[in-house]
């Protein structure tokens, strides 16, 4: 069993989310979004470290309201950067030496199941790089800024990338060392690993592994979480679950 360090990225501005509340603090079935995402990993036997990357303006609130919880679970918090890649780089800088794999997960993706994580961890352990993804099923339109259809795009071979994205330690570190060479918009970590020439395996998932982007997504995420079978608590998190945070 490979030892995995998990970087939870929650340093985004969340401009599409709207409202006065930062997205990571919004509640999904009664719990803050970022805590639900952390809970996916902290009690796994193969996870040796969990790192939360938070925006500078959110660190005070996180420490004041949830610092004891995070400390009890052994979660390390680091300051995010200007871009998502900057934030991941800050997380990579504090990964423990004994971590063989490094997983990057969106703090706004709280519906990932244990089975999904098992599958992508196992594939990354074999191939060195893997991510969860789902094939696109709808009709895809390329639309202009004026909201007029420019063309209909074939969905054949098109998949929506999700997280966790999991990489062998040396691969992701080497990819980030070459980040300055990347041309265009960098939206996920697999892009950097692809640039090095190492293949990234796709582990098929489904759309229930959704990312909360707008406020409307909160109700959907809450419904997904609420109606999934509840895993039995194990380890130190059980006391907090009983207290409902």
C-alpha cells in the first residue's frame, strides 16, 4: 500500500458562487464544504498527510472556528497563492518525505466516495499518474460571447476531468519544476504531468462527484451526500461526527 499525501485546494476566490459567504464555508448537509472534503481522506490507512491550502483572507476564520478540529485530525494548513497552481505548489512544498503518491483534491468537491478514491489511488500506484473523470454525454455546443452557437462539437473521446488527481511523488514535483514552460491556461495538475510526456490514466467516475461552483450546486451536493450510505466512523473523527462539528 503506497503512502499518500493529500492536498486539499480551497484557496480560490469563488467569484461564480456569489453572496457574502466564501464558498468553502457554505454548508453541505449541515457541514462546511471544506470539512466534508477533508473527511474523505483523514481516516484512510493509506493517507499519511492531509494538507489544506487556504486563501490568506480565510485563514483566520478557519483557525478561530475549526483550528482545534483540524489539529486533532493532524491537518496542516498552508497559505494559498495567486493562482490554483501557485496554491498547489505551496502544498507540495510541505509534503512529507515518506509520501510515495501525492493526491490533489478540490475542497469544493465533497461527494467523492471511498470507492472512487480507492480506484484512483490504486491506478496511480500502478501507472504513476491517474485522475477521476467522466465521459461527456450531452450535446456539446461551442458558444460565442454573444450567446450564439458557433458550432456543435463531437463529444466522442471527450471526458470531464475531476479530482482526486493522483501522481507519483517524483512526477508531480518534476512537472511543477517545469511550470514556467506551460503555455496557456492551467486548470488542473494533469496538464503539467501531460507536458512532461508521462501518460495520465483515466479512472471512470460519474457526475455525482460534482464540484460546487454556484449556490444552486449546494442543494444537489447535499442531496447526494444525504442519500449515500453512511460509512461507519473510525478513528478520532468519530467524536467530532457525534458532536456534528
